[in-house]
C-alpha cells in the first residue's frame, strides 16, 4: 500500500504553484553568468529594498536566537498609526499568501464553497483546494473580474470570495465605486477577501478607501503586502485588516510564530520609508509608459496595466519565453492561468526595461 494514496483526493489533485524562474537556476541551465541575467518574472521591486529596512534587519541580527514577538506589537503599532486601526484589527502573515490561507482556513470546510475569478491570483484556488472546499471560478470579462457575475455565483454554502484589485497576472483593476457597490449588494454570510497587493502602485486618485469600508462591511478582509512596493519579497511579510472578530479567528488558526523577527523589523522600517515608496512608485509609472509604448511599437496587444507588470499577447508565447531565457531575460508564462497566448513582464529599472524590449524584438524576429 502506498501511504500517498490515502491522502485526500483534493490534496492529491493540487497542481503545484509555478514560481518565476530564479536567476541562479537559469544561470545553471543555460551556462550564463548570473550578473548578465535580468529577472522580470515575480513583480519584485527593481530598486531592491528600502535602505531603512536593510538597516533595521542588521540591527536585529544579534537577537535571532530569540523567538520573535508572536503578536508583532511594534509592527502593529506602526500599521495601526498609519491606517487608523487597532491591533485587534490586524493579522500578520508570512507574506500575504499566508493571510489569504488563514482567511480560507477560518471560514471554509469541505462542505463550503469559495468564489474567485478566472485568471485570478493562483493562491486562491490553492488555498481553497487545500481545505477540500468547492471552488467556483467565475468567467472573467476582458480578463477582468466580472463583479456582477461573481455576486450571482454566490451560493448559500459560499463563505469566502476573493477579489484581487489590481489583479495578478492580468493587471486589471476594478474602480472603487464598483467594489463598494459590490460589497453593499453581497449577502452577509460571505467573507470578502480584498487582496490589494498592488494598492501602493495605484495613482492616488484610483485608490479606494478600502480600510474605511471595514467600518461599514463587517464581512470585509483587506490584505496587503510588503513584497511589492516595499521591496521585501524575500523576507515574507503581509497583513490583513478586518473586524476584530474575523481577525481573532484568523489569528487563532495561524502558527504562533508565523512571522520572523527580521521581517517584523524590516517591515516596520519600510513602512516609514516614504521616500523609497515614492521613488518606487515613480520608477514604476515611468516604466509602465516605456514598456507599453515599446509593446505597441512591436505590434503587440497588452492588457491595460494597473500594477507593476504588463501582460501582453504574443504569437508563440512559450517559444518567445524560451528565446528570452536564452537572452538572459526571465519573464513569466501565464499558461497555468488559462492564458497560453500571453506573457507577463514585471516593470524593471529603466535599463532593464530597455533590455527587455530589445530582447523581445530579437526573440520575435527569431
Ligand atoms: C504578489 C501578490 C501577493 C503577495 O504575495 P506575498 O505572499 O505577500 O509575497 C498577493 N496577492 C497578489 C495578487 C499578488 O500578486
């Protein structure tokens, strides 16, 4: 007998998450020099991490023999001051992936269902499937969440609904008024996870007051991350903001020490580095213009981007992906998201964007 056959069928059916290819792996596979490779595959911050965050990490290195503060007091104080919420409204996670899972675990069982959009972030199906709950994937409209259809897809057994705004890997965005109307129309038995991993990349005038909505919608969970604009993807730190009752449930199902002392210190410092965030935003805005213009000049269609990446249609996407790898440029195939004719490229520095466009032109010509 194979013990693995005894694992629940919904666990055995999980398709593993496909991460962006790491630079050392490509270097090994192609015999390339690591320093000549650029990775635009995981929506990381091309400016690196905030210098304040790096200094904070060095400052706490001497303490790593101690367990971290399992309540994350200092970081919660910083987040609370920034967003006008109490500690009891905050759940810290080992990346926001962790808090997405905590939300699923707090509300779902194999007798319940969860709703998310086609082409939505891959962690939603993974989190739902790991519990054995039913997944309801709602067809997208022009690659964007179809909020009306998502509302209609809610059943009496639905307990969680995921919205990514902006969404990854499509880069699409739902205007705040639409999300607000959606929340107002949704029945109260569904917890809405509003995943705002790219919130800080939105121009101010496009940002909704999602944290303010927590007062009006007791079933709302807002999630954010330090992996993107704050440049701390390698440290893993994300958080959820929610009503005290929901936050308490999520905190009960998390590991007592799910976030480590280095990331706690780094995140608190990064939150205060407004100058780094501002520069990251501006480099991204300029890069979005450069890359979308370059794609148009190559005759390629792209989905209008609202994050720090652009998803574009290209003939022979997997062949182009491979040819880009040979040129030392790592982008992200999105076939596993049901988009086999698209590739996703993260906005890099000015020189990385230029290198990408130049390499893409060569990859298309080949
Ligand atoms: C990158 C991303 C996250 C953040 O993941 P972390 O676990 O915080 O690194 C969450 N949601 C979406 C849609 C993302 O693209």
